[in-house]
C-alpha cells in the first residue's frame, strides 16, 4: 500500500507514551457497545471477564502515574500510518456524505497500550480494535497488527491494517447514519439469538463500508499495490466467527456468531470494493438473514 508522504489527520491521539493508567469504569451498556464495535467475534462472557480484569478497572481512579517515555521507531511508524489512514477515510467519507447532501463529522482515533478509558468504559487490548459510539472514537492498540501478521504468516501487510481501520471507521459511518441506534434498540427488544443476528448484520455492513472506502480511496489516492486486496481478504477470513471459534475451542456454534463467517466477511468487503455503491449498504441491512 502506498501511503507515505500523504496528509496525516489531526484527529489522532497517541496515549501509548503514558502506559497503563488507573481509571474508573464509566457508562452503562458498555459491554454491548464494545461487542458491537469490536472487530473480533469475542464471546460476551469472555469479554466481560476481560473488561473486569482490565488494568485499573478494579482500582477505580487515583494514581495514574506512568513513565513518559519516547516512542520506538516502530511506534512512530504505526502512529504515522494510522494518522494517514485516518486522513484517507476523512477525505473519502467527507466527499461521499457531501454527494448525498449530508455532512460528515470525522471520528477521533486513540492509540493505546494495555488498557484504555473510553466513553464506553474501560477496555483492555485483548478486545481488539473497536469503535465507541458514545464518544465517536476508534480505539486501537497497534500491537494487534503484530498478532494479525503472525496469523497471516509474517509479512507486513499495510493494506490488511487499512481494512481493520476502515472497518472501525465504517462503524462511525453507521453511527452517523443511524444504523447503530437501530441495532442498539434491538438489544432491548430481541432475544439474545435474534440480537446476535442484528450484530452480524451491522458487522457485515461495516465490512461493506470498508470495501466501499477502499473503492473510492483507490480512485482518489491510487494507494493499492499488487497483492494488497488479497492480503485484506485474508485478514477478513482470519477474523470470521467460524474461524475464530474453531481456532479457540475446536468447534463452531452459528447461533453465537456476532460478526459473520469468514466467507460472509470477505464477500461483503469484496462487494464494497468492487462497486462502492452506497445503495447496496442500505439493501444489505434489509436482506433476510439467510441471504447475508
Ligand atoms: Zn466491527
């Protein structure tokens, strides 16, 4: 992926220098919000454990003194990369919203290590990248990308990371367009199984939006290099619910899927990439579950 030298967003905050801090939990419904926003299909009970055990979550405020250290060259690179990617998403979505007669308010992005306090509560790195609709911010521990690279066999794949970031920005677009609120409402009115299906729908729509972003971004910035699309597809496959469940416990239970299968995730990302058609984004949301 070609990105070096392009504009960097000013909406990025790097909290990594501060290290882990002791912070209080805030906000009701945080688990569900995190679940919706997280990239990974994490079991809600596991997520609850993670959140409860997040550094600082138990202490509830106070302290918070951590060494202020210099960033490593790798950390500087990941900061520059995410700030540039964020700028790419700002320019694409600003233009698409303008064309639709709407205005786009860009999200913030926070880089952190170990754990982070958000408008949706305290979260550990283990939940993976996520978007908090309450404070309209994407939270990302870039060491997640190192794990992703290990899963994918080692090579540094910038475009795979771009897909991950674009997926989270997709959740912001959904938030602005009202889809997040619809699904959040379903949480209160549906059975857990039915709610999981709505969660899958929202996640696949975010994958579609990530593809659509790449479609328009390529027209504008010509950033795709040979092999990039395949690398992003591999990432989408690696984080399908079926693959994750199979790897972590040896079997899958489709009724507990919250993000969609590997095949579904690659299908909708690819479709967004091919057409960029935002009507398809609306149609996806109205499709019968079996046709997703
Ligand atoms: Zn997601």
